């Protein structure tokens, strides 16, 4: 089974298949979605998209630099 995941991972990277989209969700009559494998794949794809973005871990300097007030009286 690990070989299947390995091959799927290699083909995903090799062919740039990082945007699978499964929109079929099973919904209760109350409107809540039942978590299925398609939901898990969609959540994993969201994580892959975030990690592939260029600025995922870079913050603007305006947001990082904070002016600290003096607390020494």
C-alpha cells in the first residue's frame, strides 16, 4: 500500500497534479457534511496549495515591525 502512495506522490509532483477537486460531499438532512475520503483529499490539497505558494511563510515588513513603547517609566 505504501508503494501506491509513493507512486501517487511522484506522479503528483512530476505532472504538476496538485489541484485535485472532489466536490461531492455527503450531507445529512440537517445540513452537516459527513466526512469522507474526498473531504480528506480536499483538505490535503489545500495544505499542498499553501505550501506551494511563494509567500506562504514571508510576511511584509510592515506587519512584522512593531513599535514598542518604553516600560521603564
